[in-house]
C-alpha cells in the first residue's frame, strides 16, 4: 500500500475519534536490600533464612492490608567492611535501594550505617551486636533490632558472677563486635564483684582454638567468656569438650549463642549452656505461628533471633512506610525511621515494643538453659526458660549511651 498525505490524515482522524485510554501512573516501589553473610562464619545465623524472613515480612505486611509494591534483593558482604560499604553505596546510588537490613558482623554494620546516614536511607540492623550502633555511632537513619553487646553482657555476665563464676578469661573475636562484647561483659563482671584474669584476641573464622583454651585454663579462671559468635563459638565449645575443660570444672559463658549454634553442636555437647536470646521459635503461640509460615521456605531449619529480627524490623519498616506514604519514604530514610520510632512495634517474633530515640528497639530478654537430650521432646526443642527481663530493663539506659541524637 502506498502511503499518501490523505492516508496519514485519515488515519489520524480515525485515531482521534477513538475513546481516550487513560495512562496509569507507575506505582513507586520500595526496594529492600538484605546484606548478609552467604558463605562465611555467620551464614547459619544470617544467610538464606534471613532473606526468607524478609520476604515473609513483605507477604505478611500485604496480608495486613498494606498495599505497597516491594522488591527484595540480596548480597554477600563476605564479612569485609569495605565490601559491605561499597555494596550498600552501589545499591542505593545505582539500584535505588531504600532500606538495608541483616548485616551480621559489627564492623560491616558500622560501615553500612555510615553510608546510609550519608545517603539518607534506612538501615535496620539485626544480627550485628555492637551497642555502639545506638551509642557514640548512632544515626537518625539506623534502627538496631534484636540484641546488642550491652544486653548480652548484662543478661549473661552478671548472672554468672552471682552464681559463683567470679573470675573470667575471655576468648575474643578480634574485631569491633568481639571488642565491644568483651568490654561490656568485663564491666558487668567487675561491677558485680568479679575479676578479669586475662584475654586473648582471635582472628575471625579461626578453626583451631586449642592453644587459646589452654591459656584460659592456665589462668585459673572459673569462667571462659566466649566473646565470639557463629562457627567460632561452635568450634570453641567443641574443642573445650575435646580437651576436657568442662569436665575439669570450668564454665563456658556463651555470650552470643544462636539456636543454629546449638543445633550444630548437638544437645549432648551443648546441654547446660546458659544463653540470652530475644527470640525463640517455640516460645509461645505467636512465635510458633511465625515459624510455621516460614518453614516451607527454609526446609528443616529454624530461624534464630538475628533472622527473626530481619522479619520484625522489615515488618515495622513497612508499617511506617504505609503511614508516611511510599513517595515520602523513598525521599528520606531519616523521616521513615522517625516514623518507625513514633509507632509502637508489634510482630509475631518479638510481640509489642517500642523504638527509642537512639534507634534501639526494645523487647523482652530471655535467659535460657540448653536442654539435655533426655529433656528434648521433638526437633529443635532446645531451650528451657530461666528468667525474663522486661524490655525497659534489658537494654542500656538511654542516658548512658552517649548517642548524639539523645544528647544534642
């Protein structure tokens, strides 16, 4: 067919006669980055389960009536602060990420917190434990969920001194987390009348703790404080058993023990260890309901408190986004975090709670003892409750943290 001026004009006229089709504005999407450990010593307390927990929080948020378009991406920081910070910056500046969560490894978390503050995006940390995130290095864009070194030291350290463990030797992961956990625990030990007889700094991801355990035993201390986590904690406890240190009367203080660590050790080895957790999958009906919803996506495993914190933090973040409006939330992480602080928290993992001015999410702290094999009745039935510390008492007092947001 030959196209002429008359054909073009006729076609344009016909098109003009058709009814107008409205153009729908594109709905803005909230983009969440799960920045975890997918391959290293913290994989079991972060990894694929943390990603699944965040995706479940998105699904549960939609089920609660929050009609927000959400995209979840993930990455591996390899336990290196420079890689974590670079990936966070790339996600925000190139890929349009609005919130970053997970980040096991305190050095990585501190670096990512700095990037998010600079670029005004929300950062919800869960497994990284340094209390400095709500202390001297707090930021208006950061929320710290789940646990921290002050809480762990307060719950476990002081309790062990009261039961006779008044002399300590620390085996400490040689980076920000280990340093903070030893510092905070040592403070509680000495305040309670105990003494610290020595310490040894151990590289992250070390596989042989034999010489360090011998040093601890030679010190004459009654308690070995394990200021480490993940695979490092598992290896320390296993090798302490192999060397007969526990049978010799020394107590192991698991200052940060996840349920994945207990599972890796087995109850025969882990029984009797006292641990502080803010989440246990079998604590009550709500935690069991959460676990049942998550189970199809994680196989036979169970979520630990760090992964539960990724769920709880994301669920509350989306609640704040809905209240603020997606467009406004995308403009400012600080504004979104301010809205998070203004709204009470409530989810199936942690129950009702609040977020303080310094970014510390408050929830009860539970002191558990690991069951013996005879006491365990079904898969992952690992803990028995010893004590509960109310949310208002479980974390460092607001005025003691030296957070600039509080003392400005």
